[in-house]
């Protein structure tokens, strides 16, 4: 498959259909037991400036399963707490021989200066502010592809806190490029014109009857600031939560997704998190394999894995 293997992974903006399918195929092979061998010892460090369980742990597990040696990083004890810039911290890691830095940062586009500096160390974006979350988007694509075997013509509903969601932005961009149709449901205060160009806005009651995938978003309380004191959880759940009544109106083929962590009883009734149509925990499992694929492509680009590693990522069987 003709897909560009990149030195860094920071955004879905340049990802083609070929790139997405190549990564899904490679991730699927890892799920089915594929193993690789590094050409020399390689080192990774995960710099997370926001709290994370799934993404941080998933990347570390992916790194260790690929044979990378993972160096610890603690934000509070790092030189950044003394005033060092992110750029100087990353350049320090490069100077001591770290090959890959996975970074989550609250600032949108934090990675742009690092790319402009054309560093030897590779940058993987673990999430930037409300900007991009490429690894989450790719694991979501893997989960959808496992279910339907294609993207073209699928109807995808994205529901909830659009304003603060890097998942919504990455997914609406990539899914549109792959041929899916997007629909949104969101409170007025978390919706803006940037979403309108990607799809129609509907009530959640309309949306659930029309979609193959209902993608719920976490209410990001940590980003609400003073408005959090006015947030009514029950009212939100009644208007924008996946309730039992709405669940019963889903088409039989529809699946439920959520990037997690889940606010049970707010975005979704607790009993539905592990329902027959939910793929929430499957997304988490797929995440580790997709992050192995992302890292593998980078390791090949850096000459730390043989190109032969990617030669058997053509046709494959998907096992649900």
C-alpha cells in the first residue's frame, strides 16, 4: 500500500486514506500477534503535562511491547518547573539519545516550533489542548473499520462538548476525508461555525435514529472554569446523554463509542457503557495496538526497524 511513513505524528491533517488503512492493517497485525525486533536499542520518553490514564499507559505499553526502553518523566520534578522551555527540554532529550518523545500539552499546536526546528528526535502528539489527538482518532478509525469494513457512506454522530474536544476535531476531519457523513448534537455554548462545515447539527433524539456510529464526548469539566458552577449534570444528561430510551431507538447495526474517561450518568447511562452495542472498552484495547503501529512507522522512518517490518501489511482478516 502506498502510504507515507513519517518521522513525526502530530496531526491528522496530512493523513491520506492510504495512510489510515496502512496503520489499521499494521495495528491489526499486532493485535493478531505480530512481533518486531529493533536494529539497535531505542529509547522513548512520555511527557504528559495533563493528567491521563488511557493514552499515557497505552503508549507506554506499546513502547515496551515493541522493545523500546522507556525513560521516566515527572513534570513536577523536571526543569520545566524551573522555567525551562518545552523546546529546550526536548532538545536535551535529543542530546542524551532519546529517539521518540510522546507529548501531551495543554497548548494548541505546541508541536509546531519543535517541527520547525527539524529535530532528530521524533515527536508524537498525545493531545494538544483542544487541537488534535491523532492516536485517539486512528484507534477510533480502527474500531469503526473492524465493525463495518469501510468508511464511505457511514453516518457518524458526534455528541457533546465539541468546543473543548480535540477528539471531535481530529475525527470530524479524518472521517470526512474517508467519505463518512458527520452529524453533531451539542449545547449552544459548546458549538460554533467551525463544525457546521463538516456536518449538520441535529437534536440528539434525531441523531440517534440516523447514525451507524454514535460517538459520545466527555464533558471536560477541567476546562469549563467558572462556568462549571452553572453546569447542571441532570439537565445535560436529559438533553445530550445516551439514555436507555435513546439507546432503544438506535439502528440495530449502530455502535456506541466514547474516548473515555466516561462520566457515567452524564454522557451515557451507566448500564450502557458495556452494552451489546458499546465498543468503548474495545477502543481502549485497540488503542495500544494502534499506538504500536504509529511508533513502528516512526521507527522504520528512523532506520531503527527494517522496512521489511511493513511488507506484510497488505490484506488481512479482521476478527471481531
